[in-house]
């Protein structure tokens, strides 16, 4: 058991580091297509995190929808636009435009650092052992493995039971999006 | 000692870090495609939270996983509409820098 625990620790930290590094690479890579492919790495690492949480169905959907579907479509759109001017991501401090970009980066750093500091300090101030004890999850800890094998079954029951209306609404939403995307991206007649 | 002794707060911290990276990219990047990708990173951070809470707090009815699947479907819809809008904008004015979206009607 000790060995298994250390394996799960190591794989959690490896996957978390991969997710964070690939997300940073998405932001700082000047080439947009390469940024898209590093984003695939980040999504696959997050899928590995889902596997660690026994959420197999969500992990596979993550790979199918995010890593393959969304990111590849974004990368194809980037290629369609054939942007030459990716060098503007690297600001030169002399011009007014470059200093505006630097100002915006400083503002972004302040906002995101503030949000991250706030969230992490809130997370560290809570006693999570106590919370899982209060909600009764602590009592089930030995049975979690048996619950975990039922997760996909539970998702099916929930989707066609309590969450039937949102499920159908999502299907209507996807139909609307399909029609809307075709109408928007179609060449206009004039 | 069970296998799942990493602890909820580790997942929440990872999610907070990914969220702040996504917010940084959302504000700082000048390219509209990079803004779309940053939004996807933010939605992913939310999904990690949902799945982690579903496993640690609510392991019997895993409602968090159901919500994360809904979020994935809505993220796909958002990406499709966003890309269609970006292609439309690119067709009208030949760049997609966020600075040049300052005119609503032209």
C-alpha cells in the first residue's frame, strides 16, 4: 500500500507539473500552431489527473473533446488565417505600442497573481480533513475503490435521471451552435 | 493508508494555478486565438475542481463529474462559435489582434 501511495504521489506531481508547464508554454510560445500543440499536452496531463481521481469516463471525454476536438479545430483555424505577424508578441520597449503591451502584461501579472494568491491562501486556510469528515466522505474512505468502479454507471443514471433537462438542453445548444457556426463562417452572397 | 491519499487541497491548488495562468493569458495576449485557448485552460481548471470535489466529498452520487461533462459540451460550443466569429473578423480586417477590435461597426 505504501508503494502504491508513493506511485500515486509521484504521478500526481509529474502530471501537475506537465499541465502547468504546457499551459505556460501555450502562453509564451510565439508560434501559434506550436502553442496549440502544447495545449494538447496540457489537456492530456489533466486527463491523467482525472484518471488518478478514478474519473475514467471524464478523462476519456477530455481527450476526445478537448485535446482532439477543440484544440485541433483551433489549430486548423490558425492555419486558415495564415498570420504572418506573430512577431508582435515580442514587444520592443521603444515604440508606444510596445510599452502599451508591456503595461498590459504587468496588469495581467498583477490580476492573475492576485487571483492565484487569494485562492491558494483560501485553500490553505481550510481544514480539508475536517470537511470531508463532516460530509461523511471520511467514513467511506475504505469503500471509495468500490464506489469508483461505479462512477461511469452513476454518470449514466444521473444524466438520464435528475439531469435529463440540462442534457436535452445541451443537445439543443449543440444543434444551434452547429447551424450558427455554419451561417457565420459561410461566405456572404454579395 | 489508501491509494487516494493525495488530498483534496493538492487538486484545488493545481486548479488555482491553472486558473491564474489562464487569466494571465486572457488579459496579456494580443492574439485572439491565444485568448480562446486561455479560456479553454480556465474551463479546464474549473473541471479539475468539479471532479476532485465529486471524488472526495460526494463519491456516491458523482454529480461533479456530470457537471464537468456539461462544461465540456459548452466549451466545445463556445470554441466553435468563437472560431466562426474570428474567421469572420479575419475576413473583414486582415488581422485578429485584440487591439483592432475597437470598432463595433465599420
